[in-house]
């Protein structure tokens, strides 16, 4: 229990947010560099 | 219910200053407008922060503050997914639509989503008319909800009559939107976005601390109902819980992430970014900014529920008053150590609501003036005439939605959800299939749009008047829309390779610089 929340809530919500951040970081780092016109 | 005395005076001054700043931006922006592209897309010149905040502000509606805190108050942690889905919609819009649409717009002069449809599907009349009308109708439904939310704030602050509140807000927003177009909307969006971000970060700790801290709030919530601290409500539970079961949350996720990303007033913004390289970090920046704001607001809603259970709202909530709708307002009124904070808070809520309202009005105006007036009715109209028609339409959109908002329909909340459901059912499939499936055809797009709209209304009516469904009604109409697109596209003639190449159609996210057909053409 963290901050009065059951573990399942902490893992589900925290995990989802972390996953989103990781995926968005991957998008950023793999974005192709190109010359702007 | 309303604030009183000295508090009103300070709030009035703060709001007056805020309105003057907005109008000032409108006047300044009006001097930059030389063409319809300037008016509709700010000359495709938005820098990274202006663009990213414009996307966040377009999504960030009255529901963000008023609705989100109310939702947190009513459903506790199972409702927290809304705070992940909505910020994700900004990222989804930029990643899946932004990179391609921005480039297509720049190379082919597309100014609106309808322009893109017409180029990709090589159909200028039926699809254009249908998508323009759908876009205007959906935006108007959404606008009524926004004006009503603005009115809730002004009534709370000043104790004004509903119509007076609407008139004040309507005049200010319409003034800067009519004269300044997207330049004004994006720059006021920047101001509104900054007020919102720093305001919520400043105000939320007061409420959370006053309620006794996060651990105490969660403990109290668990005492009220153990389900309020779980990540979702149990499946197949009673109707009161039905909106946060795992299956409902799945449909809710699709609705918010994809539906909001497809909303014309959100999607149009990707045409206005100066460079496609902004789409590299804009998704995570928009996601994180919005996530922090939304999470804090949701936690405040839960805090107010805990405050109510602890008897901390005595003297703030009028007898018999509904707390959920005004959760955040009551929370700050009870917790604020200073009337200045309360005044600031009124400006924060107004910023959130107004930032979507202006974008919606501009979308209605530009859709009519460009997609219907310029392209279908008067192709020879001058730039000046197009801008003038846009301005008249923004004015008309304001008048119509204000009249509707004076007597808001009883089912307002349902109408707002219906509005997002319609955006998902009408635009998601033609947009995604258009960008990623080379076999998608104009007939497929028209039928998926029509069937999506009709079945969304049908399932919505069934959900509202007959019986509740296990998932949000728009997920069923989305399935119908997908089926229509696939079946009709496969039995009709494929679009030309030239149109498909020009619009970077295919299973890739990053468009290449020179499509094959263009290279071949230039060789010829």
C-alpha cells in the first residue's frame, strides 16, 4: 500500500503512465532528422 | 454559492485585466492578417511552444476543470484513466496525423481537414460537403457545452444571471477571434495555457493540503467505498458504476484518445506548425503538460470528496447544493488562504474554458468560409472576401451557440459525449484509412462517415433512452464505420497512384520528402 492506495492501483496507473512516457520517448529518439525546406 | 464582497472585487479586477490582455492580443493579431492562410493557419508559422500549447489548449476544455474534478469527486481512482487518455489524444494526433498532414498541407496548400479529404479521395463535392457539415454540426454541439461551462464559472464568481454571464464571455471571445483569427487564438492560447499550467500547480496544493494530504484523502475515500481506490470498478456491476468497468474504460480510451485527436478543431492545428521537426518532441511535451494539470485537477476532485466526508465544506456549499458540478470551486473556496488565490482561480477556469471555445468558433468559421463558400459556392472569391465570410461565420457560430446555451438542453453532459462520439464515428476511419491504407476509396470514406454518424446517433439514443450498454455507444458505431470503409472500398475503384503518392498514403508514419510520382513527373 502506497499513500493509502492498494498495490494494484499503484501498479496499474503508474505502469500505464510509465509505458506512455517510454513509448513517446522512443518516438522522439527515432524521429528521422531531415532538412527543413 | 457565489463569492461575495471584497473577494468579488479582487476577482473582478483580475478578470478585467485578463480580458483586456486577450482583447489586446486580438487587436495586435489583426494587424498580421493579410490572407486567408494568415487568418486560418496563422500563416503556418507557429513555433514549437505556440503549436504544442495550442494543441493542449484546444483539447483542454471546460470539462478539464469543471468536469474532471466533478468526475474525480464522483468516481475516485477508477476515473483516473481519463487523465491518461485525454493527454494521450494530443500525442496521438501529432504522431499519427501530424507528421503527414503538415507536410501534405505545406506541399499542396491544404488548409483544413476537409481539404485533405478532397485531395486524398479525389472527390471535391459530396465528401467535402458531408465532412464540412459534420464538422460544423459537431463543433456547434461542443460549443454549447463550452459556453455553459463558462457561465457556471461566471455565475459562481459574480452571482450573475446565466444570460449576463454568457453575454460577457461571448462578446470577449468573439471579439478577439473575429478580428485576430488563428494568430489571436494561438497567442491567447499561449497566455491561457501558461495561466492554466502555473495556476493549477499553484492552487492544487492548497486543496490537497487542506484536505489532509494524499494518504488521508485515499483513506477517507476507501472508507466511503473501497471501490473508490481501486483502478476500476468491478465488471457487470450496477449502473452507477457501469462507466468505469474495464470494458467500458477500453471504449472510453478509444473514444478519448482517437475521438479527440480526430476532432476538427484539434486536428486543424497540425497544419499551422512551422516545421515538421516540431513533431519529434511535441507529443511527449504535450502529454506531460496535460497529464500534470489533469492529474492535479482530478486529485482535487477526490480531495473535495474527502473534505465533504470530513465536514470541511460547511459554510461553503449551499444547502441542498450539488457538490460534484462545483467540486473544484468549493474546494478552493474552502481551502484558499487568500482571496487573491480565489480570484486567480476564477481566471484559471476561464482560461481553460475559453481556450477551447475560441478554437471551436474559428473552426466553424473557417470550415464554412473555405470548404463551403470558397471551394464550392464561389471559387473566384478574393482572399479578402474569404476572410470576411470567416469572420461573419465566427460571429454567427457565437450567436447560435450562445442562444442555445441560454437554455442549455437538459441532457448537456450527454450531448458533449455525443459530440466526441460523433467526431470519432465520422472522422476517425476516413482519416486513418486515408493516411495509411492505399485501398481506401472516396465511396468508402463517404459511407463510413455517413454510417458512423447515423449509427452513433442510433446507439446514443438507445443508450440514453432504452438501456445502458456495456461499452460507450460510440465504440459500436466505430465498428460499423470500419466495416463500411472496408467493404465499400474493396468493391469500388482504387484512387489514382498520383493522388495516393501526393498524400503520402501508406503504412508508414514519417513521410518521405519526394513522393515517387512527383519525381517521375519532374523527370518528364
